[in-house]
C-alpha cells in the first residue's frame, strides 16, 4: 500500500465509527488534516512521505475508534442518569430471587434467572435512552408537585381501591369472586387451606393490607403525604411484598399451601411471586428516592432581604 492508500484506509475506519450523517464531512476534514501534517513532516525530513512516516503519524492519532471520539462522543449504552435506577432494580430483583430460593430450595436456578433479569433491565434502559435521544421533544420536562403532593380525591380513590382490592379479596377470596363472577362458575378452587387460613402469615399480611388502607385515610385527612407517611408507605409495601413472595413457597412447612386445590396453588404461585417481587422493587425504588430527596432552601419573598 502506498502512503495515500494508508491514509484513506485510516480515514475509512474512523468514519465507520461515526453516525452516517457525519461520515462524509469528518472523512473530508480528517483526510485534509492528515495530508497537511504528513506534508509538513516530509518537508522537515527533506524527502517525500513514505510508509514509515505515515504509520508514525497515524500511531500518534491513535486507533480509529479513539480518533472518532474527538469528532463524536458516542452515548453510553446506559445513560449516566439511569445508572442508579439500573442498580436499584437489579438489587431488588436479586433480593426477590434469593428470598424465593431460600424458601424453596432447589426449585429455581438463581444465577440463570438473575442473569436474565439483568439482561431485561439492560435492554430496557438501552432502548429507553435510544428513544429519548431520537425523540427529545417528546420527553420534555414538566414541573412536578413534589413528593408531599396528594390531592384528597386521589387519596379517596386509593383508599376505596385498597379496601376493595386487595383487602376484601384477601379476606374472603370465595366471596369476592362470587360478587364478580357468574353464579354458574365453580369457586371451590379458591377455598383457603385451613392451615394457611389460621396461620400468622395470613394474619400479618391482612393486618399490613389494612394498614395500607389506613395510611391512605390519613393522607385523605391531611390532604398531603408528609415524609413520615411516605416512609410508612415504603415499609408497608416492602412488608406485603415479602409476604407475597412467601405465599409462593411452602412457608416453612411441607404441604403448607394457600388454597386447598393443588391446581389453584400452581396458578397462584407465580402471581404471588410476581406481585410480591414488584412490590419489593417499587418499595426499594421509593426508599432510594426518599433517601436521596433534595430539599431546596425556600425562596426569599419579594422585597425581603436575601
């Protein structure tokens, strides 16, 4: 290869690392820069540029990927602003999988499921970042009311929804389904196992669900969600989530199940695990948000001394 072919090969490799819309302009600019620099070195050396001189010049410029960074900083697969979100969801998923594995030894492969969870998270955040970069105007910033904002109408709706689902459903699944479903459908599969119905796990879960309704009632009375109430909400969601994950296991006793029907238990087990896992993840996420909450100093009033 002669000197010009070497330069062209380097320029092509640099341009290949750049977005298609910038390749021609960067290739033209870089080619002119290298030609000018090589001509100056040849003049100083007193002879025509040769292969060794061209390779020495390109070695100083670095690998084509490194040179391309000077023209265009490629975004990271996961944006820096999403890194903490990725970590909190990854840690939460690991906690859910480990708890389920401890309660059900040998039933799941934690390492394989955790790698799949990490893969799903990575794909989600990569796609989310790509969409935001492609459509920046679609995700413009909007002012928020702040973490304490909770209108009474929304609190009332949350209170009613919690009392209906999951409190009423958990208290009497057969009666709850009988209200929603036609009378012709059999509901015997929803009958609770007597051992589970009298267990402390069920009593504790029901008490925490009632406490969730109470905290919505408190927010309704106050018309806001102060820091202490938000922290109570995080604790309740974490507790109910852990217990739901436990519902998907024998709960420490052989043959200890939620429903009398084996088929109902098989259907309910992944639902309990999914709902409980999501509640744990959401609780950890909001715990992190509460821990990192920034409380700006109040603005000074007009005409007041700064």
